[in-house]
C-alpha cells in the first residue's frame, strides 16, 4: 500500500477477523512504502476489541490446527492495548514466525504511543511447535512482556532484547536462542527453561561491544534452567578464547556479563559456558553476586572473563569479579574452569580474578565455593601484560576449592591454581581440599613476585591431596614455605630462592619423594620423608640449609652446580 495520509496500512486486521485453517499454512504479509515514517502508516495493523479472541489466527476455537503461521511486516501495529487479556489469539501446533519483510523491523507499536511487547492482549497458547521472532539481521529492540511457552524451539533476534516474563520450551531437546546485536536482559525473578534443549544468550552477536552497562544481565532471582541441555552466555566479540564474548564498552564500571543477587544457572547435566569482556574503561568481564551456577553428571562449567580492570579507591574490577557475598559454582564429575584475564588495567590493584569486590574485615563468613566431586578444577588469574595482578582475595569469606565447607563430600579431582601473583586476604583464606593432585603455578614462566605458601595461617594449601606442586620449571621467583605442609604423596617446588621456614612432610611410602629445584635453598624447616623415600635438592648456587632431613630408610640426592651445606 502507498499513501500520504494517516491511518493507512498494508494489511488491516480488525475485530471479528478469523483467519483459520486446520492443516494449511497461513501467511500474513504486509508492506507499506511509508512504514518508516511514523505512527500511522504500518505494514500490518491489528485492531482488536476488548474481548477475548476478538481476532483469531490459526486455531478457530473448535477444530485443531497444525499448520505454520507466518506474520511478516517491517512495521507492526497493535491499535488497542485492552484491559482484558487474549484479544488477539494466534494459535497452532505448528510453528509461528513473526519477522520483518526486510532486514529489520522499523516500528513495533502498541496503542497511541507504546511499544509492541506482545503483552497479555496476545494469546499464543502453549502448544506452538516453535516460535521465531525477528531474523538474524534484525537490529530493532525487542521486549517480551507476556510469558511465552511453546512445545518446540524458540528463537528471538533483536537489537536489545528484554525478557520481562518467563520463556519456556516443553518439548524434550528443543532449544531456546536469544540473539541480540546489543544487550540481553532477563528481568528479576523470571526463568528461561528448556526440557533438555540448549539455552543460548548470544549478545553483541555482530562483534561490536554494546554501550549498555551490561551485555548480558540476569537480574536478581532470575534463572536459566536447561534440564540437561547446554547453557551458553556469550556473544560474537573477540577475546582470549575466540569470538565468543558478550562485550560492553561503557566507561567506568561496566559489567559485560552480570548475574545479580540469587540468580541461578542450572544445566542439570549439560555444560555451562560464560564469556564476558569489558573493553574500554575499567570494569568487569563477568560480575557474580550471590550466584549459584551448577550442573550434574559429566557436565562442565567454564567461566571466561576478559577485562580492562582496575581499582577506583573502593572497588576492584577485573576479568571475573565476585561481589562481597557468598556464591557457589558446583558440578559432580565434569571439569570447572574459571579464567580471568586483564587486557588492560588502570591500576596495579586490578586483578584477573577478584575474590570479592572491596576490602573486607575480620570475622566474615560469606564464603565462595568452587566444587566438583570428581572433576578437575582450573583457576587462572592472569594480569597479561598490564601492571595489575593475577588473583586478589579480600576478607569477606573463605574460598573453597574441591570439597565444600560442610565436608558433605571429599573431592577427588585435581585442583590447579595458575596466576601471575596472589594478593591474599588477611583474615580469610583459600581452602583446597581434594584427594587429587594440587598445583600452584605461574601463568608465564615465573610468578611476577616472590610467593609464600601458604600465604598465612588461614590458607589450607592441599588438604588430603596426593601430590603438591609449587611453581614450574623455569620459575625464578622466590618461594617461601611459611607453615607446615604434609602431603600423602610427592612434593615438588620450582623457584629461584627457596626458603623453608616450616616443615615439608610426605607420608606416602610409594610416591612420597620431595623435590626442590631452585637457585638456592635456606631455612630451618625440616624435610620429613615417608619411609624409603628420597629428597632431591637441585640448586645452581651455593646454599646453606639448616633444617633436618629425616625418614626411615630415606635418602638425599643432590643435583645442580651449587654446593649444599
């Protein structure tokens, strides 16, 4: 339709209209050459009365309908916002597609000045065999203000996407996709849920960071539940792991992926992957506030945050930042990876991973727990080439790795903490408990400064572990053993200067060797070997060691050019 006057539509569907069938497909396609000009020239206009089923499309109310419905128009107008619900019924057991005829919607209107959000005036039923809203090229914002339930997959494409109500697919294995050129928000206390299908929130999908405060924002008490499907929060922006990141470029304190108080992600056996990058000014790649992220079975969890980090005098920013509250990340048999990277930093006090957002105080119990029964745990805090640090820990609670604080199970997987350096809490500590191997190693060849293990008496390095490795081959930063360490297996240290201010004890008579590799060794701490095991000391410079090496049938092997006395 072409017109120069108001109130002209390509397709006008009014009260009493019934466009119905039983098996045939229905396509409603409207065009208007003035559809970009404003309120009154639209591709399709729906003008329903304030009664249920004023307009029917598809199902006629009596005879079952299984065909597919397609509603196509660049500018779609809902003339009336009615007090009653369900005035526009669009129902089928086939699929429903609402999309522009061109690349993007030009207007989505409701009433005299509102935005079309498919509120409760629309009744899609609960048996749609699939729902598609928009298309991959659509850059117009989309808001869903009415609960959406289908018996098939759901795909929503927009500029920014705001899900104000629940989105549910009941068909086993059917996926839900929200893909935004900009940001995706899930309102407080709302749920996105599948029955074993994947859930994907793909923000900044075109590879350009959004200027919104968050590229993906799960408001308080919101949930994403997949019941066995994979859950992915990310986008198309480039980052350390590839073009996988939801990204924001807001200046000063943006959160690329933000999960607020009591938000939940539960894959129930599927894998969980989260990718967030803060680009321009200091902020967080991923911000976690009182969250519960979990899966079961062999499901894995990977959380990857890149950020221009920093510190503004009160608040730490980094690749992955936890708010000053308790949070839990947990699975059963799969691996867990938590990786925070600084791409830039405006302060030496920005960290790849911030365990808590600000300085704490004594007596806090807001513990963070990263738990797996049999899976391996990899924690990486990398300052990159910046002046920041690897991992920062403030005194708001302990950080439990492997086994939980209540000891309801004992982990058996390996725990590896890889970082540029650790700035420890004064009144709390890391609690690493597993019967697997435990490793503390630098990101690069060496830690950026000398490190003490454990950092203080609040830190438990490797409770029940079957091996302990500190540093790695080539590390030149100093390592100090500050408190007694006992391991039911081998102990290996790689460093520049090695200072034993406390004892190293191995208790496994089969594997319990102690291997120290550095430039020098000193201190009064003892090496207590399991029966029949060996201490191997490999130093390149002359060293004076004042401790005692003991163990029934044990031995000492001296390697390296340095003399040991």
